[in-house]
C-alpha cells in the first residue's frame, strides 16, 4: 500500500520507509482499515471471481480525511476513475481489471467517504465528489482523467464533469439516479418496494434511515451471495436475478457489501445526498457524457436515464429494453471504449 498526503497545495507522494507496513499511519489505524479487505478477499492484491482489489493507495484530502483507492492496469496509462454504486466500495470486477491490463489504461476505483477504508464526511453533498476525485487524480499524478459511475455512483461522476471541466475528458453514467428535485420526474415511480421504503426512510432523516439500513445490512450479511437475489427480489427484474445467481453473482455481492462490513455511514450519507441539493445542475455540464440505462430497471427506473439524457447538453445515450439495473454493468468494457475515444 502507498500513502499520499497533501495540504492546500498539490498532493505529493510520501517516501515509504523500507520494510515498513504502516506507511505513516499508526499501526492500529492501518489494521482497522485493512480488516474489511482481508475479510472480504483474503489478500490486499488478490484477484478472483469476487473481484480485484489491486494496488491500494490512501490519499489524504486537504481537510485531513483519508480516501482509499484501488488501482489496476498501467500506471503510465490514461486514468479512468470509477464511482461505485450504493452501497459499495472500490472493488473492481475481474472483467474490468482485465480490460485495463489488456488495453494499457489505468483503472482506479475508490471507497466514497464512509465506506470501506475511507473516512466519513458527514453532511457531504454529491458535488463534494469532485474535490475528492481531484485529490485522487493529483495523488496519482494525473492532470486529466475520465470517469464513470454506476447506479449511486452516477451522480458523483456527473459532479466531476460539471465541476472539473478542465480536468475531466469525458464522463459516463451507468444506470444512474437523477436529482430528487428533477423537474417533471416522479422520482420513485417505477421503483421496486425496497427502494421506495429506503428513500421514504431517508426523507425522515438519519434517525429513521440508519436503523433501516443497519437492518438491511444485517440481512445481506446473514444470507450471503447465494441468497441475495431472494432478499432483493422486489427490485430485481428477471435479467438481474439471473446475473446475481450466475456469472457476476459473487462479485456483485462483495461489491455491495464489502464497504459496509463495519458501518453503514457511507450508505446513510449517500441516500441523504441523493434527496438533497446536489450542489450543481446536470444542465451546466459541457464535457462529453454517456448515459447507459436499461428499460427493465427497478432500482433506478428508466425515466431517470431519460431525464438525464434530455437535460445534459450534447449527451450520448445508450438505452436497452433488454437490460435491468445490474445487467448494464456488462457493458463496462464498451463504456471504457467510449471514454477512451474522447
């Protein structure tokens, strides 16, 4: 693992002590941060059907928080930054990692604040993802980068596009949510019951939302990958159910649960941010954006993708009647291609 740190100026790598495992952290802090990774995957750099952690980096933000990033591919290649779903963490699918290695680009996922190895940022807005993303890019020495976000990561990818136009080459949103106050959009229409209940709790505030998410987290942890499709059945069309029970099931389970092994802080803060002012308007985006959405989506209904596609100037849309929510993740290599062509 490497640690990078910064103040109000540019972030610079710290020299790592020879044979040191603490890399500047107190050892008890490093042990806690790494515990979730070792439990989930057995090894900080392991690769299996459950996903790829890759090279882990801890990035210090200008306000003193730590962000955990996970890198695969060519360190000298073009940077693509991944914003995970809700809940989630920076674990990367084997297919995505293999794509980065084969094509020589640098693929980096990171744990949003409050998830996995990243410190919480209470009260964060969606817009705050831009500064965190810039900190990661600075730490990795990338002046410009591309980015995509899936599901709950979609708005955070758009935040980068809106607020970092001189640094973001292009951005993509895969099955991403639209703003809660979106004009003309009935936000929960078409959602499965579990998501309606979740955002109903979010509207009541953290005291109501947190216990609801802790209960959901306990359910997911108890049933494991084999049973997750049964627990989430109200928000899964058949195409997504088949995926969870098939080729990507183990990865998707780990991607959803690995970052909330110790706390649901990140999940709470994501939900509260989604239903609040994002801090920017999608219509202000001027960099190329790709919107991917499935017509059978019960987690983030198709209307969200259509709304974003109708509001972002110059947007490219790829809509599929055959896809649900999770199944759109099978298009990620094509998303990488689109991004790298910009």
